[in-house]
């Protein structure tokens, strides 16, 4: 246990009455310790038995009674979209519904409450609610016939539009699919109202983007929500402009400059897959002006493939059809492998961190191959590249993460049986490939550094729910998708579970490392910033099935409370 000799100057904060998860153990994690923690001037002063810290008590020392709960480093989300999620919270937000009727009622109510809105914008719907995962324009026409509607689904890889939106965009039966997307169609070729991947832009390019004021308000409400969940730092995985949203670069820079941004944020600059390596000059310029206060735009996000549910994740073998037969579709590599290799080598040489969306096993291999080529060309470095999502990974690639120094950025909440997995994914992967999904345990055993994120607004940003699934491989009963799914919660390939200590470490020290914040945060030890979270119980002392019941009582950044629960 780390300690610090008492000094004559009193502590400003003293946490007592519970245990402390320090996250200072090896990658395998360590158990909490019985200790108190003293804080002065925004830094952790001492971690020691309470009796040893009594000399640090002064008349102005604030004592926080953990009341049998757990003190831990503030959680860090290594892959999240707060500005997008926050704007969605302020628009037509469907994330709280789990039925077609619920979605349509929400859309109708929003349209009625916003009669002057020229477009109805929002999102958060789930594919598994609809037959074959495909909503129709007719559904939306019934509630909003007079204005165009565009609603992105919860994973951001598809959009639900009404007839007026298709007409406004001139999208009809003769419109060709873009190279990086697909228009879902009726038998005669007429668009159904579901646009996949790049096809979203056919309509999305016409949607008025959020105003700077809306985007700023979205960031503020998102930060407040993340603080309520104990998240004190994150990596925004999409810094740039995209359909329906303004470029959020200036939003972060302005918020960092005026102090509105209290969390520590790394920005992943968006790689435009319509361009090539000529855009690197622009990225260098953005990085130069994107280091302000608590915001550092030092990463580049490359989306290499899509998602498994709509068969755009890049696979080594073709998807199956509804009868279990191989199709001609193996998904999409959004960046051609030869372009990817050239871009990765050049960006790595310029000391950018690279943050990849790599969901299918072919995408994972293409990214690892590019990182291997970059290392051969540039030599090893401390750029801390990471691959996010990792739904299907070929076992032959497990050990390459450690060999290449690339982190496995997991979104643990997805590694569970739920309708979208069981109805829209497993049947089209087949049993052998389905068993390779979210191999957290095998990656950890192969020496990969495990870091963690949520991909909010795709799924909940609650780290404790993610930790619950990482350990139990089942959705906690409190999660919205669990409430609508009344089937028995059988574990999802439980051999890939992490220990509770491993999962906590991934969301704290692991993500701090990938965010290059490990010298400041991520552990509870003297000298580190007092970015801390107080939990209402000690999950290590209870049943694993109760991890998801844990709640955040208080969140601190630099020793200042940024969230205090009402009760």
C-alpha cells in the first residue's frame, strides 16, 4: 500500500470508512485495500490506514464517509461520443423506448412539441425491435407525413427516414447504392426507409446540422451525465463533421478554453474515408490548434468497417443467409488495405495515436497488418494505438496485440445475449464464428492491454454495467435492453469473462494509459490527481450478479465534487 508521511498542513479531503480500489496492480488487477485517502490541492496526498492519517485532519478538512462503499479512480471511457449523445438527448431521443409503438409515440410527441422544426432529427432506436431489423418509411409517414424525418439507430450505422425525407433527397428506386453503404429496398426497388452506412449521407447531407449553441449544450448535458456515472475522462472517438452534426472540434476547444470542460478529454480526429493521405496535412494542423486546457486532439480515428447486424463488418469468411448458406457478402473494408497501410505508417511517424473501429475479423487483421508494417518502417514508439469493438477476432491474431503494443479497446456491454445478438447476428455468423465474439479473456491471456469504453450513444455509458457484463457475460437486470428481454440470462461464452479486478482496471488504469493520462490519473496513489469516484457499495464484497446494482454516490475531479447523488 502506498503511503505518505503526514505533514503539518492539513488535508482538504479525507475519505474514510470503506475500502479503496487503487488499480496499482498488474494488468491482472488487484483486490481493494482497507485504507483511507487524504487529498490536498487537488492531489492525492496519502493512502494509508485511517489511524496514520489522523494527523492530517484539520478544522477545514472535509471528511467523506464511504459508509462501507468503495473509493476508486474516476472511470475513463476510451471510446465515446458525448457531443452526439448530448445533442440526441436534447432532440427526439428514442433510447428510452423498446417498442415500435413507443418509438412512434415519441416521434409524434416531439413533432407536435416542435411545430417550427423543418426536420425531425434524433435517434437511439434499436434494430432488434423491428422485423428483420428494418423499420419502414410508412411507419414514420403515419405520424409525420408533412416534414422530413431522419432518425439514426443506436449504433449510428443506419438511419430510419420517412417518405418526405427520401423525396427531398431525390432517393428512389433508380438511385444506386453508394460504395460504402446500402439502401434497403422493396421488391420493385423502392427504398423502404432504412439506409445503411454510407447510404445515410444521401439524406443526411441535407439535414441542417446542429447549431454551435446546440452542440455546446449537448456537450454540457453529456458531461453532467457522465460525471453522474463516475466518468472523469474520456476519448471522443469522432472529432469532425458528420451528417446532421457540426464539426465538434471548436465546441471542445472553446469549452476547454473557458473552463466549461472539466473532464479530461482526448479527441480522435476523424479520418475522412473519401480522401487519402493528402488529408494528413490537415490533421497535423488540427492537432496544433487542438491542445487547449483539458482537451487534446492527439488521436486519429479510422473506421475500417461497419457492424455485423447489417453485414457490413469486414469478415474473413462470408456471412450466411437465413438458411445457413454462405452468401457473396463478406462485409466492407471502408479504407482499402493499401491506403490504410500508407496512412498508418505516415500518421505513426508523426506521433499520432491511432484509434481504429475494427469490428470484424478481417478488419482486425487489416489494422494489425498496417500497424506491423508501420512498426517495421518507423520502429517502436509510445503512440499507444488501440482497436475498438473487436466483436470477432481470429485466434491467430490474439498474440499480435501484445507484440505490436496495441491495446484492445472493449465495449463490454455488448458481450451478452440480447435480441440484436441472438436474432440479427449469431444466425448470420454461424456457431463456430459466433463463438469467437468479444474474446476478452483470450486477449488478456495473450498479454493484450485491455482498455474499456462504451460507444455511447450506441449503448449506455454506465461503466458499472459494462463491468457487470465483462464479469458475468450477461446484461444486468437494470439495463434497458434487459427489461424488454424476459428470457433467462444465460452467459454469453463465459470462458471469455474477465475478473472483477481486470474489468475495474480496464475502466481506470487501462483507459488512463491509452489516453496518455496515466502519469496524472487512473490509480489511487500519492501524487496523482484526485479524480475519484465513491460507490455506494463494494462490488468486490458482494455477489458478481449484483455488480450492476452499484451506484455512484460522488464524483471528484482534482478533489472538487462534480457530482453528488441526491440520495
